[in-house]
């Protein structure tokens, strides 16, 4: 097994987090809020430091899994991007899609959230490709 680049793990998770911040505010904030059914009052009363902190920890877990994959296989930079985007498009987005089908969530919400996962994974993959 190869060594895990822990700086790439941290910066990859941070890249995913930044994509989410932009995605759910500037790009799709209002559309996401409408599709998810959250009102302003619900968003104001949420424990956002806890939510952001846990989201970042989960993104660290994803980045660690990706780093392990890379350490085990030693892929090229192109392959790193393909693996990262593949995780987002072929594992994470379909898993969310299955969940949303049973929760009867709107397609618009799925497209916003799945897009975030795919673009976030691309950003994470780009960090690994740049640093490894």
C-alpha cells in the first residue's frame, strides 16, 4: 500500500466544502431552498456550525477514501480525475437518487444535490492531481 497524502486529503475536503458553499448560496441557494421545502425560519433556527462541522468531517472521510484508492493503485492525474468524478457520478449521485425516490423528493432537488456531488468530487480530484 502506498502512502496517503494527508495534505491532499485536507485540501481535497476543503475544495469539496468550498464548492458546496458556492453551490448552495450563489448558484442554487434559492432553487435548493424551494425544492427542499425549507422556509427561512427553519434555516435560521438550524445549528449551522454543527452542520458545517459535520459536513466537513464527512468530506474528510470521502477524501480519505479517495486517497486510499489512489495510494493503492497509483493512477495518473487523468485517472485520478476519472476516479473522483466516477465516485460522484456513479456511486454518490445514484445513492442519493435511490434515497430521494423513496422519500419522493422532486427531481429538481436531486439534480441540484447530485450536481454538487459530481462537481465537488471533480474539485477534490483536481486537488489530488495537482498535489500528488
